[in-house]
C-alpha cells in the first residue's frame, strides 16, 4: 500500500522504476490534457532518441599476479593470464516529451519536458537536452519543465533555490522571466496553469492524481519495498516520516 502522501513518492525515483514512471506520466498527461485542449489544440507524444555510452560492472580493484612458482622451462608453455575488464557499450536512449500543438496549423505552442536522470548529470543526455531547451527558449514556444528527481544538477535560474523538486513554467512572451514552483518531499505537488496562446483559457495541470493513477495502473506496489530506504536514499528524518505515513495509511 502506498503511504498517504500529499506530494511526491520518493520510491518512484528509483532508476529501476523511473523509466516506466516517465513513460506512463507522459502518456497519461496527454490523455488528461486532450479533453481540456480540443478542439483548438492537441497534446502529442514525441520522443528524443540518442546514443550514449554505458560502462557497467566495473570491479573496484583489478589485481594482476604472475605465478612465480613455475620453473623457467615450464613457464614458456603457459598462456599469459588476462585481466578482466569492461568496455563501454552503446545504449540507445529514448526520452518522451509532450508538444501542445495548435490544430489546423500544427504550430507547437508549448513543450512539456519531464526530466530524466541523464538530463541532470554530465554527459550526452544533458547535452542533448540542453540543446533542445536552448532552442525552445529562443523561440516563441512556451516551456514547462518538470523535475521530480532529487539527484543531479537542477537547471540554473537567477535565484538560488534549494528544493527536492521543481517545476518551471517559461512563457514565451515573458522571457527571461519565468515561474518557478519549488517544493520538497513533504509539500504538495504544485498545481499550475498550462501556458497556451494569449487568447486561450489555460487549463490547470495537477500531477498528483496522475501519479496516483500510475501507481495503481502499473502495480508499482509490487515493485517497492517500503521497509528499505528508497533510491536515492532519504535523510533519516524523512525516511522515518515516510514510515509513519505508511503506518497511518495501514491503520
């Protein structure tokens, strides 16, 4: 059973689950938005594809020893001993995002990005994302950037804000000013208006019920052990708070 939380469930951030959560959230966002957007707009699922190098299974210490017990004559008949190593493997990465398009013209009015771990750490993923982000910010397209991951480097803004999570809404007509919604583990996930063309009524985007629907539909309870720290781990007081919320839910 999921703890009774008003905000983000930190167990969903586990890299073993996040790819699945990310995919569900993009699709359910589109499904929830389209009844509010049509007939003037539609939410379309798009994806960014790139190749990254992944090095896995790296041993902490490699020790190379020779057999000094062999006699010189016998040593020449023994094969040399190799050192076990790993080589980088190419990995195709697909990251989904949403485009709010004007029907009829196909104009992209708003881009909704849900950040992945690769977008928040140094490497190809962050470079690809930043290139796309820069292009959107230089255009007349609105940007909504949803960061539900505690680890990694947050995108810079003019004011230093420390928070577990954040949502950025950058309206094209107001740049460089933007709306930042920072929030922490114990806070409710902010509800915000989705920017559209100036003459349009802007729907309110509420992520919490969508995340709850994902939890049920994907049977994530079967993949989570709440007796253990999430990945990445919480500070002790927040882990204890989660445990108390879980007990309150059961009782």
